[in-house]
C-alpha cells in the first residue's frame, strides 16, 4: 500500500507522519496561546517551517540543476523534489533569522511544540510502517495489451529494475509526466518501463498516444484497476520493482526529470544504467 485516501485526496503513506507532526505542533501552539502570559511561538515556528521548505527545495535544485528545463521547472514543487540536508540547513537559518528579529522569548514554547510534533510523528510512523514495508512482493495482477492479450505483471519483472507507472489520460499530472518517461526510456536504457493504464479502453489509450505523439515502450491496460486498488488508488503512482520481483519503492504524484533521477538513483548504477 503506497497511499491512503482522505476524502477526495490520495495522500502518500510516507507523508502522513509529517502531517501528524504539523497538526500536533500547531494544536499545541493554539492551546497554550490561551494563556496570555506565555510568549507566542507562532512567528518563530513559521520562520523555521519556511526555512525547511525553501532549504529542502533549494538543495534539491542545486543537486540536480542540470536536469531542470529552466527556472520555472525549478520552482514547480509539484514533483515533490525536496532533499533533507537542505531542510536541516533551512530550519537552522530560519530559526536564526527569527531569533535575530527578536523572538527569543518564544524559544522555549517553540521547543515544547516541536517536541510534541516530533512525538506525534514517531507514533504515527510506528503505525504506518507496517503499511509500507520497504520490500514486498509486487502485486499479483493480470494486465492486458492493447490487443487484449493477458500479461501477468510477474512476467514483466526480473533480471533488471522495472518501473511501473499507473496513469490515465484524464489525469492532468499523468499527462504532464508522460514526456518525462518518454525521455527516460532513452536516458536509462538498462531500466524496463511499463505503463499500466487505469480503467480506460484500448481505443481511448491509442487515441491519446496518437494525439500526443508519444512513443512509450510497453503500454498495458489494467481495466479493473486491480493494481491501483492494491496500492491505494492515487494517480499517478510510480513503482520500482527490483530484479527479484520485489516492490522496493513507490512515488505518488508527477515526476520531473530531476525527481525521477532522484527516485531511481538508489536502485541503479549510474554508469551501468544511465546513458552518458
């Protein structure tokens, strides 16, 4: 399972502890604010949070700057491109700026709220880790070719890394990342790419590929969305299956070239897989 559905939203399992931490942190601030004698740490925490977000994104961009198609792509955080060393540095910078601006009295309250948030994150992590075990057998589902021949997912894996993308033509983020995958087929010739369309007909898929002039290696149909349901249902979702047929990682949301490289990097050898 890679995501949970909260109303109309699909939320990555890995994001839920951070969401719990944020809710717990601000709830603590709100409850303690009722005592007018206590300093309000909201400004200090806001500086730290902005520092985390800006620092994590800046570090990611600096790490993969040559993989972005211009400044606008660097600003587009929809690809989920953040790197934790930048988050740590950004938090320290944000806190320093807040203290310099005169929020020293709130440091104790901010520390308390941060501790409550961290505790909440750890507790939720203990609950969610079993839902997203690091390595598990890939789901046993039967996909279909555009000519309706049955293709078990297990026959598409083995001997090398396989990337499986769950998508639909009506999904704007899916459409946005399709050119990224088309280019990745050239840049990562040692990786097998599979595109499992969720719930659409072969006619619809063929028309979309023709209209967009996409040349994708292995486009298959998941007519009953069996694969999507097994993983939580969010689109687009991208999976990494290793050579032993084990599901080793997943990503919910669109991928940019930089985010895809960051996603693949732990499981591939750059010299062996990526075309220089």
